[in-house]
């Protein structure tokens, strides 16, 4: 977990830099070079729907499938051998993440109610960018209790599950049933191999490549293949030893985490965050679409997540996070409004063939994410520490996981 959080934090900081660089390039004399490099056809034409592939398509439909593969691996690990292994552990993150998706969507729909063509963008503010959010938490050092980091990570993972379902169900207009059947057949073969005890990762990766192409042809967004393939990767439960070499899922996750964190996600940010502000006035920035997205991320996320946590604790469904004050929990709810990667991704799917709306959506995502990041960081930086903060930190560092339960080292002594 320490290695995971460290890599996500570093990747988040790199993503911030890539985003800033994209904005600088898009508003400089290099904009034409930036635009043509991303959108000029470089081939081949993999599907009639997409036409000749461009660098932008290879990043969004190809490399991002590896990002979704990592998301799928994290989800499966957490459900089988992690913090979501039991229903009691799943309850608070599921409720918080669900509320944190519904309320932003409602805020967006309320602010864009007068423009029917914008309805398809309802899911844009529903996602949380785990890399960006953990990167901001990393800037706080030890001022952020471990319980907050784990809560943020868990909620973001559940949030990703919802985003994947939304992409598969809400943004698939037409289906190629033959290609869909081929994808289902490949998935079934992977399932049989898993059940037969096959642990050679190269076999699953070859089949995953075929699954990606079948899903691409089917009309469902190709990145969903990454999540489906991850569900078929064998996992060996390894309580207290997350780096066990005999667990294929753990090996694959640790192998691709640096690739995703330090190359794919920053490259995606650089390719998708570049918005030219030339000739853009206040009216365009605060148009219904960007305003609805920004308000959904900043207002909807904090209200949805903090409200759900407070209500669950109030009704006895869950206990308050150890070593964290309500003010700090509110700060983390603010950070959940950083929707960068997944929000940009959904924004591109929501308005196909409308580059003007996609650009407006980018402005809303950047604005909402920036305000959420700054507000969350400042609040957590200035918020008083919990009286038991240092004691809780030391206690959590001594804890290990045994058969899905957190047990302190002292309790294991004879």
C-alpha cells in the first residue's frame, strides 16, 4: 500500500506538470503544431467508425486501455484481498462514492436544464482522479492522516467502477453483435484458463490484446476491454504480503503501475488538457456547459461525499475515520472534486463530432478540478490536527493485514 500510494502521488505530481505544459503550449505559437501532431491521421484505419487512427486516438483508445487494465486490477484486488473484501468494509466507500456521483450529475443537469444538447454530459463531473488527488495529498506530508489517504483511494476505486459502467452503458450508441460475440468468446477462454490454474501472464496478455480489438469493433469503447481482462487475471490471496511473486495479478499490477503513472496518464493529460483561451471571454468560460461541470465537481462532489459520510456516521452505519477531524474529512471530500483524467475522457465521449463542446467541457473540468484541488489543499493545510493524530499514525504503521482483518503486531504476540 505504501508503494502504491507513493507511485500514485508521484504520478499525480507529474500529471499536474503535464497539464500545465499542455495549457502553455496550447496558448503559444506552438498551438498549430500541437493540434496537428495529435489529430493528423497516421493510420491505419482499425474500424470504419473511427477512420484512420491519429495520435490522439491511439492515446485515448489504445494506451488508456492499459490505464483501465490497472483500474480493473486494483478493483479486483480490493474486492478479493483488500479493503473491499467484506460487505462491512464496502459499505461506507460504496455509499460515499455513489452519492459522490449522483449529486454532481444532479448539479450539472440543474445548471444545463435549458440546453437539451448538453444532457449527454451529465456523467462528466461524476468521476474522481485518484492520481491527481493523491498527488495533492502528498504535498501535505504527514499532515494528512493515513486514514484519509486510504479513504480517498478506496472511494476513488469504487468511483472508477461507476465510471466504467457509465462508459459501457451510457456512451455506447450502436453495437456490432458479431464483434461483441467474439469478445465474449475470448473472455470465456480467459475465464477457463483462470479456473484451470494457468498462471502464465503472457497468455492472458495475448488474449487481452484480441479482446481489445474485438471490443473496439463492437462499438463499446475499447478501454472497457482493459477492465474485463483484469477480471480474468488469476489472483492468489496474500494477506500481509502484497508483493507476493506467485500471484499473477499482483505481478502484473506492479509491472504496469510505473508505466501508467509516469507515462500513460501524463501523456493523456498533455494530449487532452490543451485548451486555447485565445479570444475566449468570461461569457464562454461561464457558459452552461463549463459552469455545470465545474459546479458539479466542486459543489456536487463535496456535498455528495461529505454528506454521505456524515449521515452514515450519524446513523451508525460507519465509524468516523481514525485520527481525522470532520474538517479534514471535508477537505478530502473537496479533493474528490478533482475529476481530471476520467472527466476529460468522458467529456470526449459525451459530445462526438462536436469539438466546440469538447473544448468547453475541458474548460469546465480544468476549472472545477483546479478550484477543488486548491480549496482541499488549503483546508487540509490549515485544519487543526486530531488530538490522536500522532498516536494513530504510529499505531497504523504497526498494523498488518491477516486474512482480511487488520491486526496489530502487539495482538499477535503470544
